[in-house]
C-alpha cells in the first residue's frame, strides 16, 4: 500500500487548527488531576484525533490509506459528543456518573464496530470513491442509514442535551451568567451547524468538511470565555482548594440518600474511598446522621453525633430546583465541636459548682433540690446541715490555705456520697447542706459524718481534732401544705445544727416530725 504524502494548498488551516488544539491540550496536562481540566483535555484530544488524521487523509493519494485515516478520525468523531456532554455536565457542577457515561457510550461503540469490524459496504457506509474538489482530492464514503439516522441524530442530540444542561444548571439568571450561557451555546452550536451544512451539501467549499476548523474556533472562543471569567481558576479553587481543605467534613447525598460526593475531611473521618460513591447514608454507621436525613423537617433541634470519640455538630442544607421544590441534593456538614463542648461543660461547671469544693453552689443547690421535690411529691424529704466546729480557729492557727484544704476534703467526702436522690451543696464558709429523699436518716447522717471524718483524718495536723455539728430536718411532702417546703426544711435543719453547737458540738440533732429509731 504505497502512497505519497504531499502538501496541498489550503491544508495550512487544518495544520493551524491541529497545533492550536495540541497547545491547549498541553496547557491542561499540569492540572489534569482537576475534573474540569480533565474534561477539557478529552474534548481537545478527540478533536485533535479528528484534525490530525484528516490532515493525513488529505495528504495521501491512495484511497486505501484515505479510508484508513478516515476510520481513525472516527475514533475522535464518535466520542466528541460524549466528551462535550461530560464537559458541560462538569461545568454545570453535576457529576458525570458511570451510568450516564455507560448509556452515552453505547452508540459510539456500535458506530466503531461497524466502522472497523463490519466489512464494507455496511449500514454505516458503502464503498468509497475518490472525487475531485476545488482544494483537496476528496473521498465520497457513500454514507448509509446508520450514519444518517444513527450517528447524526446522536451527535445533534448530545449537543442539544448539553445546551439544555448548560441553561438549566449553570450559574444563575444574573446578566453575567446569561452572557456566558449565550457565548457557550454559540461555541457548542458552531461546529454542529458547520457539520450540518456539510451533510446537506451546502458547505462553503463543496464536499469539504469544515467542522474541524470551526471546532478549533470554538475551542479558542471557549478558552477566551473561561479565561475571561477565570473559570479555569475559579472552579478548581472552589472545589479543590476550599471544599477539599475545609476542616469540616462535607458529604453530598442525592435525593435517594446515596453518597455522590465528599471532601478530604469526610474521607478521613469515615474512611471513604473511590468505591464509596453510591453507598447509602446508613452504611456510614452514624445513627444520628441517618435519622436527620430521614427526617429533614426536624430542623429546630440541634443534632450532635459521637464519632471516633469526638462530638460533631450535623448541619443539613438542601439544594432545590429553582423552578420547584424538588430536592436535587443534600449537603451535610459535620463540624468537630469537641473542644467547644468541653469548654461549655467547664463553663457550666463554673456556673453550677463551688470552685473550692466541687459541690453545687448556693443557686444550683436550691434549683436541684426543688427539682428533687417536684419529682417526688409523695415522698419524705430531709435536709442535713453540716458545719465544721471551730473553723475560724483552724484558719487563724494554720492559715487560710490549710483551711481551704479542710473545706476541700469535706466537699470531696460529700460529693462521693451524692446520687440521684441525694443533692449536696456548699452554702458558704464551712456550712454544707444535703437534701435527700432517702429514708433511714439516722444512718444516713452518721454515714455522712463518718465519711467526712475518715477523709479529714488523712489531712488533719497533729493536735487538731476537727468535729462536726449536724442538724437534720424532714417533712412528708404528701401531707405538706407549706408554700415553700425547701425553705422550711433548711431553716429547721439550720436551727437543729445550731442546737447541736449549743449542746456541746460534735452532735447530730433531729427536728421536725421525724423520730430516729
């Protein structure tokens, strides 16, 4: 199959087009890892294949080689509509899913089977013949029904779908985006219209397909649009440098609650990989997240989840079609608020607890004691007032630091005995108080005293023998008619405690209607 390759007049247009396409392809290589650049590269590559082998078809003299180069052109030609669609989908912030790629790839595969494997003549084309043209020796391939009723409708349908996606899902109705849409629509239509004129034999140059030349013009215009609006920079920055580098984990689900995208933080948090696309929300193993997505209307309540020992705040945003209420995607953001929660707990402790002893402060003690009364309206409730004897003398003799140590020790003792039915607090100074719904007050009061003594013995200096005066008061809430039973209890316990002091200290005195057994 010998043939001569010769340059023919007018071929410079296609050579320039090929060089321009090659330059643009090369420009994409450093950023090929970015989805938009990858889509642009494949559009340019398919157009490059078409241009390059078209040049060789024009340069050779034998019809056999012209047919070979024509077949190689069709590798780029049949895939070009698919790559255009993929590019527009990416530009419109939609994912070119495997299912969409598989469906749109079926026609190109069928066309290539007929072009390369089915002997001619076949449904795609007949026996080629060489025809004279004004510029090039052209080949008439005598296209068949698969070309006119398969390949052409498929190509124009892909272009039409691309334009619809562009106008429905790219940008907003702002005048800036409308101008971009118009320019990008023109870019999409220009090579298609040129090819349409060629197929109806009304090309500016009879028998000459100028689609590749106009495709290069479209590529240049496309780049001008992208660079003018910084889309090649803005889109990668938005997705790769902002979303990917967020500390928050970002998950995106489709309306069927399947994962369609995630960022680097989410991948690390949930150990996600490429195979994770398409998994259901329940497979992430976070019940709070599943429940929140199952009940998206529950937006008033704050949702927290414990993941890998850390506390995360779950926030949902719904992407809806502007023309309807249809949900297109669910964007989930998970923010690590562990430190914030710990800080809130510390602040709450400072607000609720006595800073020296760790017991409830005066305000919180009254609040918790009233809650205990409200939760047990038919129970007997008691107040136990505990005071350290001769505390002033201890401070004066050993100093306030040692006095604080004594108070801390007493607080630890009482804190160790607290429970859902025992509320302990420090009212001030060396005065401690307990409210409880437990029965057997004599044993309970003695247990408190012994716990305090046991701990004080560990820190007591030689020659010091601290003692406690304890007052106990109780009432039966079922028969109580007092407006404020807690205040009455505390007053009675306080009186009993002072009675213990007046009676020689180191005593437990009971008052009210309770008689110890």
